[in-house]
C-alpha cells in the first residue's frame, strides 16, 4: 500500500469516527432537556450514519491492498444496497413527514423565552397523535422539554395551555394534567385530576 493510500484510509476512518460522534451528540440532545440546535442539526441517522458506513467500507477496500480482489468485490456488493436503501429511506421519510404534522406554537405571555409546542400527527386516519413540548431559552442555549405524548384512543387530546406563569395545563377527554415548571424549565410530574 502506498503512502497516499494510507492517508486516504486514515482520512476515511477519521471521517467515519467524526460522523459517528456528531450523531451521538445529536442523539443525546434529543432527550428531554437537550439542546434544541444540537438536536436539529445532528440527530439525522441517515445523513450521518450512512456516510460513516460508506467511509468505513471505502477504508476497508483501500486498506485491503491491490491483491485482495475478493474483499473489494464483497465490500462493493455490501455497499451498493446500503447506499440505495439509505437514499430511499431518506426520501420516503421526508415525504411522509411533510404534510403529516401540524405544529401550534403558544408563546408564554410574560416570558417570550418559553414556548409551548403542540405537534399533531394526522398520518393515521382513525386516530391522531399529539406531542407537547416546552422550549425554553433562545439561540444555542435553547432547550426542549417533553411534556407528553397522547394518541387518539379513548383519552383524546383536547389542548395544552399556559394556565399560570409557571404552569402548563393539558386537557384530554378523561383528565386534566397540570405541570409545574422547575426553574430550569423541566415540567416534571403532573398533578392529575379526572374529569
């Protein structure tokens, strides 16, 4: 293997590691309380894990040397379906996500840095599902907190509102949940009242 091939192999491996670390940071930020900007930019498995796999396969092909034709052919056979599946998955996920979701944003009247979002997924014909999140802060320090998820079963979601400066009230067909926010914005566990 020439010096040039060694540098290309090292570069491919370093690129794959960088893509994996970027995706890990984005995945970690997707948890409740994570940074919004990091999640939006880095929590993309197809865009980050796909290139990591391609780079690792390229490194394996180039690192095997010119005599290992079997390894190169096997890697090409594995790589072609992976690239095609990743492309189809990315396009279909984008098409299904567009139009299936509606978002309501409710800014706190006294705290513009607190925004309640209600995301509705109407992809299902018989029942819609809803996700309620709280966004706190602005810019790179903005965090998102998961308030809850509700499907359209027997306990239909009816709405989420600001009920006090530090309270969120979520109403469903069977109960009312009141979340009291911690100083950092974490909604914590709700007080539940049956209707």
